C-alpha cells in the first residue's frame, strides 16, 4: 500500500537540529525519489530483464517508503495511537 503521505509533504532541509518527524519526512522523500527514478529507468528500458530488475527495485523502494510512512503517522499524529 502506498499511503501517499510523502507526496503531500514538503522536503525539509537536512540539518543536525532536525526534529525526528522531519528526519522521517526527508527519508520518505528520498525513498520516493528512488522509487520514481527506478520506475523511469524501467520505462526507458528496452530489455525485458533489465526492465524487470528496475521494477523490482522500484517496488523495494516503495516498501521502504511505506514503512517510513507508518513511522511518520505514529510520530506526527500521536492521537492515532
């Protein structure tokens, strides 16, 4: 499942003073960027095996993003607990 939380948030600037929720947001955005990059590589691939590899990588990044979104919801919306 893709909750699309990362898509609705702005990318925070990296700093040593980041709040935990901002750090999770930055990580989600990085996973989203990687997912989109691998998807684009798959779309540009003419070799089916190569395309399959890129799609698998994109799914893997989506899984990471989903886990981070779960963490973010628990951290940013404490009332959900």
